[in-house]
């Protein structure tokens, strides 16, 4: 064996040479993840120059020194400081140039990938000559750039389509997807899949074989369709056309990055890699300085901050939940149960009034696991193990060891208090009791408790498995550890958690109330259902407010509206006429009953149910101007958000905006309602609200908070 010669030239990139193979390790000391910054790039260049000159080295095996992270991409902190498109273009071109050296390196390079391999990290792997990945769930591989409003700009738009075909590459790049290693292997993104224990051995082995002249043979993927569509220019033309249509449908034209990425791919496939790279760098330059990208990056950092936020200052460490009790096995209860098992592998015990309901709840919770199995997120073995964690009954048997119990029973104070009393009788003394209420004050529920310090609100959104937000609501007497336990558990089951004040509507329903309520007024004034929805969609909401009402359920909406009207009567003024209650009386509850404002068949929204107008006693006749419709919807929401922020309902504008974006899809590229108010400027928002108040009444009167900022010329984000 040749002598091992450590040749450390710089702190992040180190290597040693053994038997002709250089083993290079990237490890940014003191950083949570590896990222590629300018400094790292310089080290890479120096390292590869030294390896080129080192006669002992015949091939290279590259690894990350981090336990669970390969490379998280380019350093986002670095590119957000760029101020001009030209500067950003240069940054991209420099990165491309470095990876070009890697791709042309005369000594073959194999990479061993374990952990997140994203963006520039994957682009580096793509430039190498052989890719081995671990089959560990932490290994995620992909190009998430468009989620930050940019595009893969270190050759990703060129090398990925050439490796896996245009269709598969666009599917990943345009959605900013990352895949688990098994899928990445199936698609051809990596050459080999191995257990973590033998990653090093297999990667070094591949490097050694390549040093001996062996080259991997990669077969064309996708069969005959792959040949017809990916394999020739005409087929690709069809692929690009379909992709463009799909992107426009999905983004409503609000997000320039996916279209730019499509252009970079198409241009490169047509004019060759060198020209493609140039175009990619130019487009990156343009995108990196857009407002949309800045907003999306802000959301990335805000979400990261929230991941580390215990939810309360000086909180004692949370209690680790191993066993979860769920009371009420309906839609919400079973959704929480299934999500908890799937995400955190906790033991879940469900309780409902009778066994038939419990059985149904368990089946519904299982459906979440079925879905994961179908999407190959879990294996058959994991599935069997997880299923076994779900159990239930019509008594509190099995609740005696639960560290956390969440109730999702009928939305009525008396019922909730009754359940709380029953549970307290059997729960261990340190156990936390959480209510998944959307309208009842936690402090009121806790009045029935022997230990109100362990009662808290955990407001999930429906459907629980899909909706990313959780509101945690401490009551007046809730202890700090109860808060930190609820927050930590919420995060463990994959939710972005905001801690909000115990006041009517909490945060999300509070700011949605004027938005939903305005629908009634607009309809009464002759606006059509389609016009109202399409204006909101044009603004960037995923669905309009009328569709949202149908999704939430009209019975639920009526209940929430009632609570909000009695709490904020001067602002949540009911529209004239019978209102949504008339639809509920007819059994039209929205999507869940197949009929609301729209008709649903086979799980699909079919169109407006015209008979709704008759039931509401109104006639669509054009109504207010489109711009006016939009202003009334959005500024009412923004005004209420600013007011609630001023009252301390959320702890910061950051939490408020994340709540609105993750809770009901406030357009991410606008940064959230509070950021949007700052962008318009308080003065403008106030003057628009004053004009609306003059025409439509006091419900639009600008909040004190906005008036104050308008007077001072300051912003909600200080
Ligand atoms: N740049 C800078 N900081 C980053 C980073 C990045 N790319 N990725 C993570 N961090 C920080 C993060 O802010 C946090 O910091 C810490 O690392 C841990 O992250 C040329 C243009 C890798 C899956 O979009 O998806 O490549 O708060 O809490 O849950 O085409 O971070 O501790 O100070 O999220 O284990 C594309 C973004 C970049 C990947 C790890 N890459 N990162 O998740 O930890 S653009 C991305 C993630 C690009 C090229 C271009 C996740 C993760 P702090 P964390 P985690």
C-alpha cells in the first residue's frame, strides 16, 4: 500500500491519497450544512489543481464530512447580497467554470452521496463521473432552485436533461423537486444505491475501476416513449410545449423562474452545452435580483428560524412524546393520528364514543400511510410497523401513559370541557392536553381543568396530512413547558408552528374573517362567484375565497363567522340577505357534501351551482369593478392582519406572514400580508382603506397600527 499523505491546503476541503485514489472530503467546520460559497469554490479549484499535478493520484473519490448532509447547494446568503444582474451572472458563470473543470478532469471522479444533495451540490455531483448514493431517508437529491425564484445555474439545466432525458429533468427542475435516493436511482440521477455502511467502500471501488479504464454504461430510459419524446428534436418540442402550458397554469404567470429554467434547458438542447450554460447564467443573473426571488428567500430563512424557535422565551425543554392520545376519531382526529404515526412514529391511541366510529377513524388514519406506501415514501416493512402503532377503543384504556392528548371532538365548549374532565381522570399527571379547536378560547376550555397549566390549543388545518401550518395557542394559565412540548411535537410531525394569542379566531381565522365576509357583500352587490374567485387567483391565491369556503365547509364557515361577528361586530358586518346559512339549511356544506357554491362530482369541482343565487336571493349583474373587488378582499385582510399584529396576536410579522402563506396560501411571492402592506407603504394602504370606508362603511376603517406607520413613514417589519 502506498504511503498516505495528508495534504491539507485549506480548512473546508481536505484529502488524502491511498493506493492511487485521492479521497477528498468537504466539511465546512462550524457550519450546520455544506454549502458552496466563493471561498469553497476557490478551495475546490486549488484542490483539483493539486490532484491534477499529483502523479500518485489516478482517480478521485469525493465525500462530505457531515453526518447527514452532502451539499445543500450554493450559499444562499451569498447570492442574496448581489445587487446587479451582471454580478449574479458572473457568480453563476464562475460556478459553471469550476464544474466544467470537474467534468473535464482527466482523472475520473466518483462521488459518494449521503444526506441532502441539492442545487449546486447536485450540480457538482452531475459534473463528476460516477454517483453512488445511500438508500437512507436523509438522502434527498434534487434541484430546488425554482422554489427560491432562481434556476439551477451551475449546469443543472444542461447536464440533468442529458443524463435522464428532457421529460424527467423538466419534471424535477420546473417544480423544484427533490427525490429520495431510490427514486433518484430509478430515474438515473445516480448510478448506484447502497446502504450507508458501505458507501465509502463502493465509491472508492468505482473510482479505482474507472482508474483502470472502466466506464459506466448508462442506458436510455423511458422505453419507446422516451425515444419518441426525449430522443429527437420534434418529440422534445412537444415536451417543451406541454411543460410551458403546465407551468403557466400552475404559476398564473407570477413566478418567472420555472419559465426561465425551461428556456435554459430548451436553449441548451438546441444549441449545445456551451451556449446553454451562457443562457443559464444570464437568466440566473436576471432572476437573482427579482423581487419574487427575494421574497421566496425570505420565506426560506423565516421557516428555518421557526424550526429552531421553541415558541416561548426561556422555555424549559419539551417533554418527548412517545405515546399520543387522540379523542374524537373524525376527520381531524384521524388526520392528526395518521400524520403523527407517519412523521414521528409515535404510538397512537384513539378514542371515540363507539367502536364503529373508532374503526372508521383508524381506517382514515391508515389511509395516510396507504398513500405513503403508494408513493413509495415508505417500504412495505415500514408500513407494517407503522400500522401497528395505531390502535383505539371506546374507553380511555391506553391513555394512562400518553405524554400528549389531543382532542378533536365536536366544536362546543361543554363537550370539550367534558372530554377534558374525563381525560384528566386517567392521564398521567405531567401529561399535556391539547384542544384542536378553531373558535373556542383555550382559557375557557381550561376552566374545567384540574391542571390548567397543562392545557393548550393546537389548531391544525384540514386536511391535516397536507396542510403545513399549526397554530399553538397557550391559554392564560398554560405553563411554558406545555408550550414548548406542543411546539416541539408539532414540528416533529412536520408542521411549521406559530405560537399565537388566545383571542377569537387566533391568527389565521381572524385575518381570514374580513376576507370571507366580504364575499357576501360582493355577491349581494351583483358580483358573480366566478369573478370573485378569479380575481383572487389572479392576485396569486391558489383558490379564490368562494372555493375556499367550500373547501373549509360551509357549516364550519358559518360557525366561525358567528364567533367572529360577535367578537368583532363593527368590522365583520354580515351582508344583507339570508347568507351562507341558507345554503347550509339545504344540506350544501361545500366540497364534502358534493355541493356548496360549486358542484363536485367524483372528487372534482365541476362549476358554479347557479341555483345558489336564488337561495341567497341575489342576481349577478356585474357587480363592482374587478379592481375594486380585489382591493376589498385583500385590503380588508391586510388591515385586520396589521391590527392583530398590533394586539400581539402573533409574536412578529414573520410569524404572521408565514401563518398566512402556509395557513391559506397567501401568495408567497408577495411575502405575506404584512410584507405586502410594507411594500405598498402604510400611507397608500391607509388612503385606500379610507376611500373604501367612505363608500362601504366603517368595516374598512384603517387600523390604528397602519395609521401610526403611515404618520411616521415606518414599516411593520422594523
Ligand atoms: N445556503 C445557505 N444556508 C443554508 C443552505 C444554503 N443553500 N441550506 C441550508 N442552509 C442553512 C439553513 O439556513 C440553516 O441555517 C442550516 O443551514 C440548517 O438548515 C448554483 C443557485 C439542506 C435540506 O435550496 O433545503 O444551489 O438557521 O434547518 O432541516 O444552482 O436546509 O442553522 O443558521 O433547513 O436539516 C439550492 C436549501 C441553493 C437547499 C437541510 N439549495 N436547504 O435541512 O436543516 S441555490 C437549496 C434545505 C443553488 C445553484 C444554485 C435544507 C436542507 P441556520 P435546516 P435541515
